[in-house]
């Protein structure tokens, strides 16, 4: 702020600096947002980046109490409310895995053993004999568990008899 006002011979506009910070951080935040299927990831990260920039501007103009108050509200919104949301609203996530195979279809029991866990369920399996492909729709409470399951299938694909494993929308 001081550079914006004093740095150019006393002729400056501190609002220009704030506007550039907000628009610049807006572009950074937009880069963190990812749309994957029906899910959107990164909104909290984008909002957190924007809030951090605003807190920096607030401290920069000398409003320390206001910045600390806003920081307290942000920490409360990001941490305890997130825990409360996870307990109150259990969201069911789903993912489809496309599996290619050679020859005859591998035993379905091997697939069930690979996917079977307390946190992941097989919702649907579609067999496309003509293109030698198996679509497996799995669901669970956490994206991390879904990703672990996909990785587990990829790790054991040769043992089961798959030639290609990929995520499908």
C-alpha cells in the first residue's frame, strides 16, 4: 500500500493495488478449480487463497484487529464446520472403471475380492463381450477410498487377466 501511494512521487491510488491483488488471486483461484464428472474440486482452496489475499491487504492498511477477527471466522469455517459437515451429510461418491481383457472374461469372484472393502461397494457391472470390456461402477464415502480401489485394481490387473484399466466418466 505504501508503495502504491508513496512510490510514484506521492501520486498514487491504493485502490489500484487492492484491485490488482484481488484480480490476480482470482486467476490463481480459478486455476485450482477442477471439474471431474459431476463433481467440482478446489472451491475451498480457491476461496481460501482469495481470503488470504484479502487478509494480507487488511493487515497492509493497518486494520490488525479486523484481520485477526476475519482470520478467526475463516479458521472456524474451514476446520470445525468441515468436521460437522462430514458427520451430518454423508455424501455417496461414485466412480466407473473401464477394464479391458483378452480372451474370456476373468472370474468375477477375483474382481469382487479385489474391490471388496467396508467402505466401497460395487453398484453395477456391465459386460460388453463385443469389445472385451467390463464397466464396474463403485461407490463409497471418500474419494481417497475410491482412488485406492482403482489403484488396487490396476496393481492386480495382470493377475486377474486385464489388459487395460482406466477411469471412465
